[in-house]
C-alpha cells in the first residue's frame, strides 16, 4: 500500500539505481532511490513510504520466509472475494476518472460523500493517486475473476487492484524489487503461477500469497 495522504503532502520521487544491495531504499528529502535486493531477499512495499515519512535513512531488504501456503488457500480467497460481488456498494468517484491524481483525501470524494484514500504512487513524478472505489471497472473485473476465472486470472486482478496506485508509472525496477509486482508482471505477460514457481522460487510466491491472505 502507499502512504495515506490525509492532508496536503508532497510524495517523494522514486528512482532506480543500477546496484544490488541489502539496502533496498535510500532516503533523502524528496527522493527515494531503489536498489535490487540479493537473491532470496525482497523490499517491503508496505514499509517503503512509512519509513520515508518517519525520516529513516534507509530501508533494509527482508529475507523471504518460507510460508506454508496450501493451494486451497487461493481458492478460499477467491470465494471470499466473490461473495462481495453482490454487496450493492455502488460508490465511485464523484468527479473524474482513474487514474485520478490527488493531493489529499478530499480530492478522492465519492458520489455518496465518502472518500477513498489518496496515496503516493511509485515513480519519478512524485505523484499521488486516488485508490479504487467499489464500483470502478477494475474492482468489478476482480469480482468476475473471483467468481468465474482461474486462479491465475484472479491473482493477476487481485494484485492489479491492490497495487493500482503503484502501477500507474512505469518504474523499470519495480518487478525486481517488490515481490507482489514481480508476480503481477509475470502473470500480466501471460505466465502462470506454476511457471513462476519453476522460474523463480516457491518462497517468493508464497510470500505474495501470504500477504493476500492478511490483506
């Protein structure tokens, strides 16, 4: 997730370095520079901005933990998301379309007067964007994949929805640094979960699945 922007705030510019390091993010005012972690390590996307705004100097790579995710768990998650399809939540942006740039949550007003969060994106522009609302086409595609699609289709839509804001800019190193985005880009290119495990590691994938189960 990006950092919540409940008040006007300037998101940092995010760039990629050419180096490999156990430090996956180096922070300077207004800047985040990413580095690729060594094998079996990854950068925690959930901590990227919270560490920056806490004025930490760096973010350290985290080692992959072997998480026992059984294949049936993905099906359970699909069933849970499918049940949300008929929740009659018709909220969408009151003005504009996605991707919708914002400065505060007030810029992300929905038709019923509620708000979705304005969060920092992931790119050199330092832009922030409104998160998706329940009636947005991307969320409806997720429901369709959960109810009628395969596990590969569902996982791609889940990651696309969960990281919608992070995918708005073509940051070249994102799939090399963050586990979720690596799996998403592999599936988006036509790969399967089985192919991913064969080419990469089961630990990398189970890391992503475990994060989905607690999302």
